[in-house]
C-alpha cells in the first residue's frame, strides 16, 4: 500500500487481543500512519509485537511512551476501566487519542474527560469502527442527503453461541503475557453490565449515528438459559421511533443489522461478524425511481479505515468522521438510562441519569 508523505506517529498502549487483532495491523497498513511505539507492562508481549509490527520504540512504562516527543497520538487498547485515566494522561502530555470503546464506565468520568478534551484542543476519537464500514457509511449518506424525514429505525446486535468457533477459525492465536494489568475485581462477573458495555455500546452508537440524538429510552430485559435479551424502545429527538434488540447469545448464527423507514426511501442492512472484515450489505430503496442500490464496499478493513480517518483529522484538520467525546457522553448516558429503565420499568430521559453503569 502506498503511504502518504506525512504520516501520524502513533503509539499503541496495550498488547492484548484487541491490539493484536485490530490496531497493530491497522497502524502498520494505514496510508497516513506509522507505528512509532508499543507499550505494555509485559515485556514479552511488548517486544514480540513491537518487533513483529516494526515499531520504532518499545516501552514497558506508559509515562515513558508519553514522554517520547516523536509520539504524536496514542491508541488505547486496554481494559475499559483504564480508558479514561489513560486518555487523561495522554491529553496532559499533548497527545491526540484514539480510544477503544466504551470510552468509560460512568457518566461522571466521561463528562470529566470531555472537559479535558475541550481544554486540550486535541483530537479524541472513540473506536466505534462501524462508522467506517463502507455499507453503513452509504446508509448515513442516504439518510443525510436524500431520505428526508425518518419515520423509524430498528437495529439489532445478536451475538452467537458459536461466535468463538467462528473467530478462532479466522484469527491468529492470541498471545497472553504473564504480567497483566487488571482492574479491581472481575469486570466480566456482572454479565448484565459487561454485555452492555462490550456489545451494547456498539448498538447504541450505531442508533445515534444513523438516527440522531436520543431523548429517552424504555427497556425490558429477559434472562433465560444463560442468555440476556434487551428490547429497548427509543425516543429520538427528531420524533422518529426506534427499537433496539441486544441479545447475548442467540442459538443461531451471528445476527446484526438495521432497517430505516424514511420519507423518500428505506434502508435494509446486514452486518457481519467484524473479524470477517466484510462490509455490511446495505440495500437502499429510492422512492423517486423505485430502484434499489448497494455499494460493494470492497475495502472492509474498518479498523484501518478508522485510524486513517483519525489521522486525517489530526494531520489536515478535516472534520472528525468517527465518534467524538460528545458522542461518548451521550452513549454512556444512554446505556445508564437503559439500565435504569430495566430496574424501574419506566421510560428514562437521558438528561436525568448519572453514575456508573
């Protein structure tokens, strides 16, 4: 791949599975990025992946990587609980930030981060890579330019009991170090919270990306035979109706997608397991001439496209295409509101919530 003359010098924090499967390769392949550094407390992981992906520097201490004047931006690929503290440190050191989703685990900490982002003047992008799926980008363009008023949006994210059989077949074997920095307690012990943060954050961001700001939610949760199913009615500020289905895990193949009903047409989309690197199949119906169109989306490496978009904003000042910190605050509020609605059985306005998920 031909590289741009000016490349953003990136340091990656965390050499765990998400960096192994997504971020190392993306920065190495990005047309406008170069892997300046990797950092992990586990020396074996840091040296293995730093050398394999041609990192110019290898660090075992985050503060030392941030002190490197050649590092212009950091990708944060750590556990959720460390996202905000790591982002705050990077901003204080004058670095731009691309942080894995969810951006945080409480409304207050994300709002505090938002304050620092505004004060710093640096770019902070959240790793909602679906925004860089070419099929979903085509749906967004249709919604914004041709569809007219939105009547309704429904979207679903249904993980499969067989997802690890599928991903183990297409991914390299993840390497694990002997020295791991873990948050207090077990973040996966509370399944309801963990599934919402890990998977629900994708669904909430997609709904906001396509449907616009959310005013309130009303949610139900059913747990049976180890499966968790949320049905969420969404009140968009535009007046459109919304319905979200988050189910972990369905006894069938992975099922993810959305439908949008609009004034001048509609959208029907099927999204694939992300590790296929396959663009969503998005069919757009144009009422004006009664035809359906679908982009091929041959470049489905949305993790690489995500870091390239981030670098474009940092290097050239073009508007951020990805999720920004304000999106992060709104998504955090939406997830907390969903949890509160499940608990109370009532509709909950996003403006009324606070605290952790």
